[in-house]
């Protein structure tokens, strides 16, 4: 079964990125030369790409934790395991840095 | 007469789940969508074990039970 979050990336997230790319193209055109009018759109695009990627990583972490917890016995330990993996997860809260992405996935790495 | 539909959980609902050997209650704060194993829906739930700082946990829909919904919903 294909990953839901991969499907979400390939549909919803890509579509949102395409929209700002289209806005960039409609203002700046596609000819040669520097585009001064699109400076702010460039900044917005960078922020949007960063937020979409962070959302993707958050979804991936959630999916990974669920697979691990589901395979855990006894059943009484599952929620405790879930809480431990997601406690103070930086991906939930603020603009993350690359080391936070790495740290978030270290605990679920097999 | 049709069958009664099972109400799905929504943000704001109070739910119950097993945490260790204790049944705890919490409030759903986010529907994360079908991210779980085999596409099951996950929910972010804020709960308190005791008088300590509230925690947030992500639980699949088949491991929680609906206790109450917000008034007026």
C-alpha cells in the first residue's frame, strides 16, 4: 500500500507549491534577465517549501511511530511508546532546522 | 430503518484510551488524517496523567473511544 504521506506530497503539497510557482511565472515571465519584481515571491516560495517539507517530515515521523507502536506487545505499552517518541517533538512546533529532523528520526531508526 | 452510523472523532471531542495500565481521558486537538498503519486515522490528543504538564500524544482511531462531544456540536 503506498504511503499516504507520499501521496499527500505528490498531490496536495506539490499543488500548493505549483501555485506559487505559477504566481512567480505570471509576474516575472520566462524570458531572459533578472526579475526584481519577484523577489518577495522568491522569499515566500522558500518559506512555503520549508514548511511543506517540515509537514512531510512530521507526517513521516507520525506514520513511523504508529507502525512501531502497532507491532509492540503487550498492548498496554503502545501508548507509552507513542508518548515517548513524540514528547517535545520539534517538528510540531516551530520552524525546524536540519539537526532537528535528524534527531526526530533517530529514535525510530531500526 | 437504517443503521446508526458510528460517529467519527473530531477536534474538541473528549476521548479515552489506555496509557500503560491506566485509562486516561484527553481532548482531541487535531485530526492528523489517515497517516497510520494501513491508512488508519491518527488523532493528536492533549491529556494529563496527573497534575503535571499536559502532554500531547498521537493515537489511532481504533485505540481510542469517544466519551463526550462539545456542547452544541
